[in-house]
């Protein structure tokens, strides 16, 4: 069934009012949505958000950036607008180059901006070091093309106080300027679901899953995006409230399937009596059915269905352990299967009533935003079922019928799996191609090989982190040569990977994959990274779990997110004039680049403490400590991959380099110039407290001397380490491995797409203290001959 979301107008969040093209709503009958349910245990969505007020901040020359923490959010303006940055490829603004600088007085002289772009010298011709720029001139010279970072935080509806969600957006994002990797296949988009807008939109605050998986993967393998990094500090799973004890009527499985088949074509909304009769005579009780107040209206029926689905007896699909849906509808346990289909039928009845033709898009959106997660996840299951599954009823006798399921999206899923295997250079592609053809009658059907395979090939995939594991396990199920060694991969143990023949493959949630994503010939697709370097420490075919600790980076609070735009303004604090001497042009050394560092060995040592499941379950994968040995100058440098840090793909800037305000302090270091000797960067960058010195700024002294004051995340980043890992890919791998060894997340900036100044400001925006400058390898590097491939 085609989703009705495609006709929605995104009308909308208080920050979205000018995003995309607004589709006018057709005139419709008045609708009482959103509803106030007197019996409903869940409160209404609070109108509006708390707003931060902007205070005037004076700017003496020594004002530190970290003191500027108060901002005015877009939500406090008369016409609030979130920057048009995060709507996905279909909703991004088309690329428009920056307006040309103003013409100079003489045609024979370039403008100061043109002169600066060409010479990369600061200050440009016509300005002296002790000059001060007027605001408009400073905007033209300093901000043109620079990356801008803004953060927002929203209170989670119907959650206890303190449960918030965080987002970061780019004001100048468009199709050719984004930090996100595109979905290579339409099927991969199912890892994200927007239930309150157009089906192809990817606004991060409207996704069912949080953080939004459309932002999970950066353009470079092993990286993520600034929005995803910021969102991880928010609350993703508020407490689930089961406060209703209403129960449905008992119904047989065959009657459920018969009703589901009829609902594939929707309701006959012109016959409200028939809708009422089936719902209250067959599925649930009408609490006022014996008087003159029958629940004939759709809004009353929606309220009753929500009450019944709030019973704790149902499957809670918001829990990760329940998000492989096929293990319920394809379960050998008849009771479990009966319960799933009963819940599915009630969810479809609710879904179709919410999407009644008489309801406006705005009212649908507002209602869905009010619902608790246990109900919205039921709606997600219903939507994916209607989109991907058909039920066929066949009569085998006058008194007997049989039901079969048709997988509407199976061909699409097969093609996506084939593409997935090809990108990862699967070692046994001939076997995969043979099985996917489904010409051998002796082969088991693809969807019957496992619950993961049934979920993948049926397309009944819930948004979130399960899709990568469903597609990889389906690929393994199609390759009989993998045997039983790889059957333990699960989204419940994300820090995992495996070796198969001469290659290793790693989850994007595993630190080994995050580090090796920078290696030569390695790709990232649908949440997996490979093919990566072989290791002699594992068997030819073996699944492993990696012991990785939580990173040492501070967790962001709402003040860190809300102040992001002001803290990282390219101009610095707002002022009436801007001294030229407050800015400089940081540039990496692209001439003297080392070519001596090489990966020597990928090492795995069994951890001393193994999980209980590993000890008691035969064949279960062991937990390993991972490390990478590097060879350089005749020495071997081991880097332990101890911390589950993140690498954030830097947002591309335009027409760099840009200048950097003096208060964005940084320390540049070459990859082979003492990086291995830095083991206290947490103290140097300000994350770990240290004694105050006479040279500390007054603001820093005040922070240090305040009794009982806990530093916010952005106050813990007073200087950024800029690692120049240019040249061959192994240099970047080495830099990432150092971060994993020391516990520092980092911005990964390809200098072909962004400048050093913008990357450093993004580090301050993300509250991380490391930037890795890279070129993504060198031109002569390719994957010819890598890991056994010709």
C-alpha cells in the first residue's frame, strides 16, 4: 500500500516554517483533531518551547569565546525559521554560489575578498594589521563561504522533566555541500522513518528513531555527522508509560488475517456505521455503547484504540530487543504469532483512522507528536506492513480457507543486497548471485533462511539500528560457506565484526571499523565497513566482539547546544568593529608530508574477562582487545583501540581558506612529529582540571575558582589539537587510532572540501578537542591489489 505520507505538507514544527516548498492544503471539513482524551492517560503536548533570551554581550578584545553561552533561539522570533539544512537530498535548496563581492573602485584592482582568496594572505591588500573592519566589511571578508553551526534542543513530549533532544543544523547545506553520506539504495532508507511529514523528507527532529539514522553516516567511511554526534547527547528513550488496563476482545487468527487483507485497500469511510460495528462488535468494547453516546466519531475510536494499545501485555517495539519484527510474525510459537497479529490489526485500525481523508495534515502531525513511543512504534509497524506485505486468501473447500503472504518489496531488497555485497567485495560473490537468482528448486527460499532474512526480504524493517544487521545476516545466510561461525551477529552487540577468508568486516558502531574506515580501499555502506585488513590472530572465518570503553569526551548539555551558534560565530562576539589583528589564516603544511607510516598488523588478544554468554554458549564469539601496530622508521608503534570514540565528518566550506578568530585556540602537529608522545591531551585541552596560572584569562580563573561548579562541555575545550595527517591513507588511520587509544573524538576534515579554520570552529561547536586534517589518501592510491583483490 502506498504511504499517505507522500502527500503531507510538512506543516509543521515551529522551526520549520520556511523549509522546502509548502503544499497548500485542500479545503476539508473541520476536524476535532488533535484530541483531548479525558480517559487517555497521556497528557497533551505542551505548546511552545522554553526560549532563551539574548543579552547584549560586550566585546573587549580579550573576551574568551567560552564565556558567550547565551543566545536567542529562532523559536523566540516572530517568524521562527530553522536554517534550511537538514531536510535530505529531496528537500535541500539547489546550489547557488555566493554572491560576488562588491566591485572595487577601479577595474584594475581586485576586491579585498578576491585578493585574499587568491593570495591567502591576511590582511588582504588595502588593510593593515592594526585596522578595524566595519561590520559589513567584516561579514564580506570573514564570513563569506564559512561553515555556520547552530544547535537546537527540544523537550520530549509526554516525558518527565529533563528529557530533551538535541540537533545541529547548517545554514548553507545543499545537495553539493553536506556532511552526510547519501543512501546508495532506496531500500537502505528504511533505517529512518518520518511519520509526521513527507515520506522522503529527513528532518532530524521528525524521525521516529532518535537520533535520526539519516544522519548516522558521514561522507567518509567510519565517520558520522555533526547532527548525529550532537543528538547522541540527548535523551533517545524516555521512560515508557503503560497506564491502561483496557483489553481487546478475543479473536481467532484466521479472522485477524481476513480483516488485515480487507484493510489493504483502506476503509469505506462513507459507511461510518460499518466501521463502528466491526470495531466495537469484534475488536474492542465501546465504554458508552449502551447509551445514546456511542463512539461513532473517528476521534472517539482513535482514543479507544490508543487506550487498548497502551496495555502492557502488548509487544513494546520501542525496545531494541523487539525490533526484529519477523521473529514474531514468523514465529513457530502459535501463541506468540497470534499476539503479534492481534496487535498488528489494532495498530492498522488506528493507523488508518488517523490517516482518514477528513483529517488535515496538520492535525495528523500534531496528534502523532502527542503520542507516547509505545503507540508510535505500533504505527511504524503498521505502516511498514501496509507498504510491503500483501495477504492472499485461497479457499480450499466450502468451509476452509488458507492464507499466504506476498512480499511486495522482495525484488527491491534482493537488488539492494546484491549491491551491498558488491560494494563490500564479498569473497564469494558467485555463490551469492546463484542463490539470489532463486532458480534452484532444492534451495531454501531466501526469506525462510532466518528471522533476519525474513525481515529483510519482506521489507518489514523498523527504523533504527537493526537494518545493518538484517542485511548482513541475510547476506551470510545466502552464503553456505560461512557455516555456523558467523551466526552470532546481532544488533544487541553492536561492537562486533568478523573475518571471512582474507578480509575483515566491521560494524560502523565498532571502534575497529571507525578507525579502519580511513584505510585504502575500504568502503562504508548500510552501516558496515569493509573490506578491511586481514589479521592472523583470528580464524579464517570467525565472529568477534570488541571490548571498547565509553569515550572520555564530556556529554553535551542544553546550554552547550543552545549556545553553539554564538560560540562558533566566525566573527567572534558581535561588536561595532572588528580588529584585523584578531584574525589569522591557519594553513596545514601540504609540502612536507611523511610517507613512512604504514599499518603493520591488526592485532586481537582475548580479553581477560569474558561475558557469561560467551562462556556458556558453544561457538559464541569471544571478546577481544583490539590494537593496530604501525611501522615507522624501523620501529613498531602499537595503538590500542580502547575507547569507542566518534569521528565527525567536517562540513564542507565554500571558497576557503577562511580566517580564524584568535580565541579559537589550536595547536597544530604533524602526524610524525611527536603525536605518539602526547598522552595528556585531556589535561592540556582543559577537559581535566589543572591548577590556574597567572596567564589564565579572568573567565578561566573564575570557572576554576567557583566552588562546586561543574564545567559544561564547551568550557572543557579551551584548545584544539589539529593533527596534520595528510598524504597516504595510513596517516589518517594512525591519527584515528591515536584518538581511539587516548579517548578523544575528533573532527575529520578533508582539506579538499573544507579549510582548517572551519574545521577548528566545528570542533568547538561539537565540544571535541581534536581535528584530523586529511586528503582522503593520495591520487595514486586505489584499491587495486588491496586485500587480495585485483
